[in-house]
C-alpha cells in the first residue's frame, strides 16, 4: 500500500478548515476543528502547538488564497495608491470570510509574512514623511475601516428598511438616492477610503 | 400567591439576554436564547415574532444602556462635532459588546428609534450642504470605521508582536513609538476619525 500520497492532515488543510469553521460559526474551538477534520484533537497537536498557531495558519490561508497585501507591486507605488490597492485586496480577502473577521481582528500578529507586509507599509509611510508615532495609528485606523467594511459587504443590500416618509423625510430622501444592491456597500467603502486618504494627506501638511 | 411581581419574561430581559449571548458566542440561536432564559422556545414566541425582532430588542438594549447616538444634544451641534460625538458614543456601545458586532452590523435596521437617529443625521448633513447621494455612503463609511474600531478596542494592546529588528527595521521603529496599552487602539480611532471628518469636509468643497 505504501503511504497515502496526500497526508491526512497538513498545516495548509488545518488552516483552510479553521478559516471555514470560524467563518461559519464566528468562533473556533480545537474540538470543533478536530471534528471538522475528522481526527482526534491529539492528532492536531502533532502539527500545531495550539490556538495561536492555528490562527496564524488561517491568516496564511487567507493570504495564499487572496494574495491580500503581499504583492511587491502594491508597495512600489506612491503611498496613496499603495494604501488604496492594499485596502482593496484586504477588503476582498476579509469579505470572503466575514465570520472570521472578529477572530482575525483580535489575535496578535506574530507571523513573519505579516511582519514583512507591515515593514513595507512602514517604510513607505516613513519615506512619505509621516512621523514615527503617526504610522501605526494610521495603519490601524485603515485596517479598522476595512474590517467594518467587510462586514458591511455581507450585510443585506438594503440595511435601513421600512422607513416612514412622514416621520423621516430627510432619511427617506437620502435613501431614494442610495442603491439597493451590493453597490451600496462598495460606494460606502469608496467614499470612506477616499476620505481617509485625504485626511492622511492633510496630516503630512500639518 | 398571586402573580409574580416581575414577569418571568419581558422584552427588555429578552433583549439583554440575547445581547449577552451574542457577545459571548458571536452567534445567536432561538434554542440557545431560550436555554439562557430558562424557558421553552415556545415561551419566547409569546413575546417576539422571531429572530429579527430579537435583534431589534438587542439594539434597543444597547441604546438604553449606553444612550448611543440618541441624545438631542448630539445632533444640535455643527455637523463635524455631531458626527464626532455620535461616533464616540457608538464606539463605546459596540466595544461593550464586541461579540455582537457582526450580528448587529449585518441585520437590517427597521426600528423606528434607529430611523429617528438616522433622520437627525440625514437632516444635519443635508443642511451642511452634502448632496442627497453622499449622505448614506458617508454615514455607512463612518459606521464601518466604528465597528472595526470596536473590535480593535478589545484586541490585545500589543497587536504586532515578536518583530525581528534586523529584518523589519522600519516596523520596529514605528512600534517603538506605539503605546503598549489600550491607548494604541484609542489613538488609532482618534487618528482615523479626524482623517475621515477631514475627508468629508473636503467633499463639501469639491
């Protein structure tokens, strides 16, 4: 018989299953992950040291399947275009796994491949003239906007519904000018991203 | 004996329990909510018509316990201060229940008290000179930033950790200037909020 050509468990499979599970349930536990993979929890520990490493594998899977923010071409652009491209690729990646957003957003980033991405961002923003104490708040703020926007992208196209025109005339008027499809959320992302970048540029002048 | 002074179940109790449950589990099911309240699922249906109404009660509970965005004083200020106050109260409300953020962010807003809040925001922004098709994207973008920031507020103070100075010198330099406590996340919120408002003001001139 020999060994199976594909090992039953490998780190890539663990990351993919964990991402799927967190996306579906909004949570991740080792027993649930073992069940989803059809193995005993102890088998998981032959491959990973624990929960933190599983979350790293989820991030790796997200980056491998979406290429989010990793391309050298992203960071070779002027800073505003670079942040714009990065934000858009990051948004697609998270919008593909919205249930995993809270977990990924709150687990420390210790992965060298994530550090490499932040290193490029930090170098670009320092070179652009931002102060050392401005760079991380600026990156964090942009990330927070992207995470919230990813949740909005999977929300219903019509989020404010059943509005009474008599009691809410201004709201009704602006809703008449709001698309009732996915472009509601993409418009909001575009408007917010442009506003953030304008505000960041303003910091450089200040 | 007579009737118990406090009814076993009322809408306020249902909303509070649902909010707690969603916050803890990142998810909400009717059976789990009934279990948490110590009643049969059928008893719940004497008070609410279903899941959507439960989510409305969660929003109501959030507003009742935090006052988020409801005060008339918020909306009587000039638009930039009003959005600033609103964003800060909204952030505190969501940061108190981060696990419920994905659920609340993706359930349609059909509640009259939420419509009353959006009506005030829409009136203020239209009066300030924003176009009818700019108002909802702008409000949505701000909300998305707040939702992401609420998740960031409950993330560990040090989010980027174990960075190697040799391979990531720029990242290390900016991390040296990043606080290692809760002010990391509040700084990011302040920087992002200011940038967004600057960008919105720029739209008025455009």
